[in-house]
């Protein structure tokens, strides 16, 4: 959980609430009643937002608030195509020494979503569980491939599903073709792979099956920050709600994640996610069905 | 109809048969019995290929063979992503003075596919018909936006469906968002718009409806030359076969076009299209269904 400063062609904002855990828990709380949050913030983080999560049923016992310290801060600027961005500032702050704490009532969690963070922290979360979960989903990014590849390789072996974007899939595998890249990555640990392509949709590789989910064509992508995390939150939330990991459940989970992401990009930060309810989500899933049916 | 020289990361070839009309008529002849070809070649063009088209039921009475002249020639090099290419050579030859001839038995054609060519030649074909067709589909490219925009504007007003790629839609409309671009372009004439996104699929804007068709994830895109024309040929062929232009027919037409394009890219030039039959096409359409069903 963090603060973000965001510049887009449509406007700019600074120090708004962000971070993978914020988006993942907001998104998954629309789909599942029991969301257990593990994160760290500084004393500057707004209690209001934590209260909002609690009101939505998110268990925040695993949230550490470090007195005398500051929350992680990221500032970036998006280009017109909204698929590329420049990082203008990164302040690690509390994330520099994050040692994740899992309260006792978290340790039998069956569905784990590891937001994008140091692969060492991600594997520590898995190791602190009391029993092997049904499904571990992991998000990562190119930064960790460049700075912590050994840790990343280890965490991948503990993972059932990896979600990364197309460029990262190419980087991780060394293959341009996403079909070839998927084969290589699935030999590194995760038996299931989700490749996020932003405005170009998402691909699910599951067993011998492939599912493609389009992105909703939008008049305007206002701010893509958090869209990937929101997607992941919707994905794990749907799976946890239904308690199944078969291909059919997973492709519906992908659609729910994509639908939530399509809301996320409509306003700055997590603002839009705070406005929508289950019916809005169901309606949007219906639009995905109309979009891809033939 | 033309000769192409093609360099890809996988190999290179020179002076193989290509050109929009070759791909369009090959693709549409798999779906419809009465394909009338209008094109021009020089005396260097292989009669073998013309015979092949005839054996597939393509009427070649509208093909002009210019004695003492040479066929159009294009040479290009693809980059690793296969979505971008550099033109290495263009020799207009017979295309420089192309005056399309429509034999009398062509002039009541109901479904017209105008391959990518000078918009002046495209509109001449429409003007030489005896009656207004059911549907005029037009392909174009950025080159004509830069060199013949007035002619292009006129031809657009004669057109029901425009097929262009995403970059060209942005250039033609001046809008980055494809949803906004579609609105502007549909005010220029075509009531229906197909935006081709190569490996990222295709979008159909029809009335108030949008349909998205993914591209099939392939291990290898060997040579993308002609994929857009093949798509267009499959699209018009499916529509002509069913004699309908409603949304449901058009989205199935898009899938058939995409399926044919997915074959086209598997080998150099039109080679793969010459190998497949109706059953292969039906099987591949089935793979698109599996890919997008949820």
C-alpha cells in the first residue's frame, strides 16, 4: 500500500492512495467476503482508507503501520498510448525493510494473491502459511527480473499462476512469440500463466487450453494505474468465491478481473472502484459477453 | 496482383506472387462460388497462378494483362514484432496507369471488396457498376491519406464498410482512442468500421454494437504479408455466401476472415492458402470459438 503521483495526458494528481494491495483488496472484496490483507505503511497513510477497506469486509490485521516512517511513494508519467510510462520518482521508505506478518487466522488461507513486490517478500508470505494453499497467484515485473532473478526463480517454483504483461513474458522467457514464451515460463514453476496485454486484453494458458479475454474498448482510458492489480484482485476474488481452479472457472475469473480493470481506468487511482457495486460488475461482465460472442 | 520480395526474421524470398487481389480472391473463393476479379498485371505475371484462381472458380475476365509491361513489385522487411515493416522497394509498373475494366457480367455484383489501391481507382470501380451493390467494403492505408486525401474522402462516401489498421484509424481520425476514432470515421461515409490490429485481433463497429475478434495465438508468425487482404477476402466471402449484412453475420464474417489470416501467416506469401480446404477453415473457426468462449 502506497502513495502514487500520476501524470496522464488528461491531468495529474499527487500522493493519492495506491499500491498493489490497495487495488487487489478493493477488487477482491467485491467478489469475496473473506479478504485478508498483508501490507506495510508509514504513519502518513490515511486511516480513512484503511477504514474503508474494513467496511468492505477486508481483514486488516496483517497491515503493519510503522510509526515514525513514511509509506512507499511512486510517481510516474503516462504517454498518450497509456501502455508505456516513465517513472519519475520512487521512495521505498517502509518497503525497504518489509517483513510480512501473517496473523494466526490468516495462516490457513486457501487462495493467495502475491502482489508485485520483491520476490523474497513474496516467498516469505508462502513460507509463513501453516498449510499448502489451493492456489498461489503471483504478480511480478521486469524490475525483479533485472535485480533479483535468483529470488524470482525460487518464488516461481512456489507459484501456481503467474500474471505478467506481454513485454515481461518476453523478457522472462527470451522468446518473442507469446505461445513459446508461455511454454518456457510454465517450465519455471507456474502451471498456469496469465499474460496481461493492457488495451489488447489478456491470455490465459491453462493445461492445453488457451483463453483470450479482450479489453473493453473505452472512449477514454483516464488513468491505467492499478489496472493490473485490480485485474489480479478480481481474478483471485472470483476463484476464491467459487472455490474451483478448473479452466471454466479461471476464464470467468479472467473476465471478472478484466471487467474490474475496465472500471479502474475510468478515474484517478482507486476512486472508481470505490463507487461500484456487484450489479455494476455483473452488467459490465455482460458487456464482455456481448463483445466476444459470435 | 503483384510480385513481392519479403524479408522476415525467419527467411527471405523474392518475386513471389502477391498483391491484394491475389489474397482476396484466394480467400473469398474458399467461401463463395462467384468471385469476379478486377486487376492488372504485366506480361511477366505467371499464367500458372491465374489458372489456379480459375480452377478455384474465380472469374478472371476482369484481369488485364499488359503486354510489354511489368507487374507491380514491392519489397519489404519485417521486424521481429511482425507488426512493423520497412519498404525497401516499390515499382508501380502497370499500376501507374491502371484503368479498371468491368466485364458486362460483373456489373451487377452485389458484394464489392475494394483492395488497397489508389482511392481514385477504387471509386472508378464503383462508378462502373450498373446498379448500387448491397455492400461496398474498402481497404486503404496511410499512404493514400498522405498523398490522395481528397480522393480518399470521396471514395469513403461510396463505402459501407472500411477496413483499416489501428494506426491508420488514428491517423485518419486524429483521435488516439479507437472508440472516438470510430465515431469520426463513420461520419466520413462508412456506416460500418473494421479496425485490424494484427496480432491483437480485430474490432467491428456496427450500429451501436461492437464485436472483438482475437487473433489466434500462434507459435510462429512466419510471414504476415497478405494477412490483411486475406482477412478482407474471408470477410466479404462469408457475407456474400450468406447474403446478409446484419451484426450477427458480420461478426461471423470477421471470425472467418481472421481464421483465414491465421493460415496465411504460416508460410511465405499465399502458399498456405493454396493448401487448405473448407474443412480446415471450419476447424480453425472452431479454435476461435474455444479461444473466446467463457
